[in-house]
C-alpha cells in the first residue's frame, strides 16, 4: 500500500515537473500530499495540557522550565472527556487537532514504557490512563485528523535545558545526555507506532539531531509515518513557523522557502527583521514549506496563554480578533493553529467552546455561500453574477498541487459606474482573501499579470457576508 | 500505647541510671529497646535487588553510578517469591532481613506516588508490583523482622552523585536539588508509614541532612517509626558501621562510641588507622552504638558482590568462612549482616540457599546444647559440669540492658591437671565467643577483674561442637 502510494507520488511529481519544463520555466516547488492536506485543513488547533494546569498557579514559562513539578499526582482531571475537546475543534471547523504529549515538565500523557514520568505513575485512572489514546480515538470518531506535539527541548524533571542535560561536562552528564537522547528516540518510536496514522508531529523548538548532540528523531518518524507533516529539525520541516505567535503572517506570505528547515539553524538570516523570512517566505525559495500561524485562544488583552489557568476567561480572544487572525493566516496562504486549553477538570471550558463555535459559524456565515465562482487555467478569468449584487469578500485559490505559480494579480469589478480595480496582490497560493466595503457588482475579472508558469486557479469566488444571518 | 512505651522506657532508664549512681560510677551508656532487639538478633541479612540484576552484565559500581539504566523494563522476575527469600533468611537463623528499596540506579521497588521511577512504571505485574509490600508480608509470615535500605546518595536516573544533583550551580540545578531532597523525604514518608513497624532503616552512605544541602530525613523516620534502628545521618546512628565489609570487627569491639553519628562526619578521626574507631569502638564513648559487620555471601575468592550476577556461584563463601565471620562479628559483640542476592528470576539461588542453611545448622550444631551455664550479678562465677567433659567453645554475654560494664576478664578451667587459664579478654558486651582446642574440664571460673559497675552476666556457657553431629 505504502509503496503504491509512493510510486503514485513519484509519477505525479514527474508529471508536474514535465509540465513545468514544457512551460519553459525552472522547476516550481510543489507540496507533497501531506502538505496539500495540511493546507486544505486551513484551521487547526493545538491542545496544550501538562501537569502545571493542575497547580492552581499562574504559569511562568521561564520558571516552569527550571522548576520540577512538586507532585505529579496533582494531575487528576476528574471530568476528562477528550470527545468534548474534539467536538469543540470540530465545531470551530478545524480539521486537525494536535495534542501536547510532552511539554516542558517532561511529563508524558500516555502509557510510556520508556519514560516512567508518564501516566503510569499517576493515581488518576489507577495508572492506566492514556490521553493520547483517548484523544486519537476522539479524533477518529469526529473525523478530525490527530497530530502530536512532542517537546524534547525542555524537561525540568530530567534536568534538560534547551536540549541539553544540564551539566558540568563530566562523564556522568554525558551519559545522561546519551540516555536522554535515547529516551526521546524511544518515546518517538512509541508515539509514531502506537496510534495509527498521524497528520502531524510537532517537535517544539525543533528536534536537534545527532549533529548537535541530540537524538536522531527523523528516521523514526519517517519509518512509521511516511505521510506525516514533520515539524521540525535541522534537516527537515514540512511547514515553517510563521514568525510570531499572533495567528497571522505578513502579506505576501509565500509557500516557498530557501532552506529545508524552518528555523533550527541559520537563525541569523532567518531571524533578522523580526523573522521576516519566516513571516513572508521567499518566492524564489526552492523548498515548498508553507507558514503556520499559531496563537492561543486565550491571548487577548495582556495575556498569551497556551495552558489553562483560572481566571483567564476574560482573555479569550473576541470573535473579531479571531476573524482578524483568519484573514491574516488562512487569507494569506497560511494555516491557523489555534491554542486550546482544557482545564483541570479535563474539559475545554464553556466560554472557550462557545467562542470556538462562534468563530466556526462566522467563517461559515461569511464564506459558505458564494455568489459566484469560477476556476480554470490561464491568466484571465471573468466571473459573471446573475445580476448586480452586493459583495464584500473575495477568495482566490491556486491549485497548489502544481505549485504556487502566481506572482502578481489584480481584480476588477464591474460596478454601475463601470469597471473598477478592487484588489491586487502578489501571492495567492492556497488561498487569498480580500475583505472590502460592500460594493454592488455584476461581474469581476481576475488578471494574472505575472506567473512562473500557467496559472491554475482552483477558485475565484465572491461573497456577501451580511447575506447569511 | 506509644506513650506508655515511652514512659516505661524513661522509668527503666532512670532506674538504671540510679543504679549506676548508687554504684558510685559515672553514667554508663545503655542501649535502647531497639538496640537490644538488634543485638539479640545477632544474625541479619541485607537483600539487594535493583535493575542491573537483570542486565546480564558484570556489575561495575563506579559505572553504575553514572550510567542510567537503558531500559527499566528489563526488570521482570518471572518467578518472584519473597517467601522463598525470607525462608532462606529464616533457615540461616537470621532474625532481621533488610531490603534495598532503592540503590544506585534510583529505581524504587514499590508503588511510589512520588517517584515515578518505581514499580508503577513496569510492565511486570502490570505495573502493580510492590516488592516492599511482598517482602514485608513474607517477613511477618515467617517471623523475621523487616528492615529497609534506602539509597539516596546516588541516583543515576535523576542525576545525583554523592548526594548532589550533578550541576553547574545554576538556579536550575539548585531547584532540582531541592526537588530531589523533597523526593527523598516523601519516599521516606511513604516507606516509613505504609508497611507497619520496621526493625531498621539503612540510609547507605548516610542521609546527609539540610546542614549539608540534603533532605531532612530523620524527623520523618522518628515520627513514623519511634522504635526503629536508624542508620544513619550526621546527627544520629543507632548502630555504627564496623569499618569493613568483611563481616568481622576487631577485638575488642566496644558497644560504645564517642560520637552520636557513625561516620557521616569527622571522618578524619574516624577513618584513621583503617577505620580503627569504627572497628573497635571506644570503651569511654558516651553513646551506645554497637558495630555491625557487613559482608556479601558472594564474597569469596576475588569477588565481593552484593547483587546477583550470573556465574558467581563459585564465589559463595565456604561454610568455614561464614563461621569465621560469625566468630569475628557475633562473637565480638557485633551483629553480622550477610548480603543475599536474589537473581533475575526473583529467587535466591539454590547454592546460596543451601549455604545459608548450612551456616544456620552449623551455628546450631556448635551452640544449641550448652554443657552447662550460669548467670547472675557480680565479678566471679563458677560453672560446674556434672563430670569431666570435652569442651571447645565458651560463650559470655553481659546483660547489656544495663550497659557494657566489663573491662577485663579471665576464664580458668579445671582440668585433670588442675585449674588452667583458657581465655581472657577485655570486652564482652552482648556476646563474647571463645573457640579453642578440645579440652576436658569439670568446672570453669569467670573472673571479672575490671568493670565500670557491678557486672551482670546474662550467660556463661560452654559447648562441645563435635557432640552434636
């Protein structure tokens, strides 16, 4: 089965490459199948859960990284319901949910046979709990794609700081580094092999490999999960960080990038101008690596919390902020990863659930009923409406299976006063959304003025957000 | 109940003190009730068990201390039978068995709720195993007193070397030290409170307290186990190390000692002349603290193994070596602690069991049928036999509840040639054994030439070891 899939992929790549050559262009980077699924998802979530959710204290990341948790048996989510978590994801319309299996305490949310600092140690569920198992089962039940986040960069329990066993260069410290690296590899093996096909694996801060004294994670992931979105190490990233935790990227935000890694190395060039390269990509980049836009739902008005804490309800992003993120991520060829925070009871709190639902409904309201749409190949498209109609949004999508080809475009609308320029841009990629003041139009024209190869437009559609109450 | 016991103890101490004053002597250190039980036990055992028993490799202590175990699930004693362990102890005639709950790997042989690196982590017995529980139950079943050995000085998993989190003096290392100290206290709390009354707790290498940056163990032990033999920290030791791992002490080996601790501090004075002070004690010492004599059963002919390893059967001490230890420990006012090694199957191997049984039988053979005995108060005793009989051993015991009083004694025997000096010595304490070539005697005299107060002789008896086949 896997082999067949690979052969198909190879043939598909070859065809696309041939097509590019026929067009007389240099090769255009194209996404693999998993990247296509990832970008089609558009909305994804990161569900963060760790021991300190239960400590009743304000989370302080710097302190958390260097303070082992006093008592891991505080972990006791008496109403744990991963179905409820995933329903909230589904209600928001997100297609992928990613769970933090380990974060900075080092505690693992499953039945590990290699890391004793895991759910086997708990009184909770008599030591038989496995939140990864429950979470993946809930994802399958609701048709949400599961992904796993594995934090190996920090581990306050084992004494790991920024990938390294905190040490004095003694043989002891070197042995423990080796042991820790092996532990990371073995956990990756368990997580990649036990829970079926995963959409994504996220090694936060990267998974520094043997070249930097770290574990050799990538071959293990590749062995068990050939179709996974791998994010990331110094060799490989299938998506890149979008350069902020605001849920937005810059415009343009190209799906291509000049390095095969996100930001694990060459940080001088990548981090300059406030992460500009991450936020914008590189239209000349030879690697297909779209940007993700991550932000916590509880990130409003002076807070920025990936984990649940009491009293943060008032910091849940207002609907309009979430819509701004939507435009600033999905509307700019990026994927939104919204941070969700189950509480100490084991539930996503009601105010969060409600806001996520509102967010999903608002997106539907604005974009589910196109007043008209066209698609096809070529540089010029005309979209005729049945009559003069009010519109306030338009959406463009390239068929990025063939690569991001468009480099410059403009859109005119036929108003009662004649044709008017209403939008223009550079990058389209998976999706470009323009929002504008309501205008009455009877037709639109998309003119692609510059492209690397024949443009393939998957969708050109227009909407009136106030027409769907 | 506890209060009544304490009051009884106080009254008893006061009476003894008054008695000493009446005799016109300075106060003589006297053992507490637990020390009396301990010395009456005479033969005890240390049962050592840890992860590396299962690794099939030769144990290398220096390496073990700085190499975390690669896979703790190697721990899988499929024939585990702590009844069999304790039967072997019982067959040897030992009254106390001490189990290593944690040794240098840091792995804990019970259901800890504070140390995830414990039996909850194992596949073995579906993570429900508790060898401390099983061991204590077996001890109760066979009437052997249980004790626990808790190693906190080394922990290769947590990264602790000689009590200290291996570190670079960063805040992180300091936090982890604090966390480790707390962990040691919490484990002590669990172990002291969960398994009923324990005869002994052994913190190997000591339990350095807050004064040295370590955990505060002693109050926890004292709270839960008021009658325990505590061994040891910088403040307190109820027994002292005998200065070697040969199973022997020097002669004389006084039950008194000049410091309240064994060898956790002031090592310059204590360690000089090859640990002379530990091996001999101090007749002027103001603390009652008898010496223990520890040695592994598998310590013959170039090996000295506290843990089981394949192929060490030929290094089991021969019976005569064990008898030498018996004379060199029990016969010198010390307690023998013999190291027993359950194997990877979970059983004390047959050759070890058989040798322990032989040892117990040989002691019985030599000492179970006294040809005559006397006891009483005063400096001169005559032991008359019914007729001329062959003897080759004699035993002296002071009633050490009143302190070790004798400082010099001699023994004469009435042979057919008249009275002959056959033994003399300084310390008697709990027990003094003399072994000599067979002689035919009809009476013996014990003359105590020097003592701190009126001697109280619990037993003066003679034996013919060849008379009990």
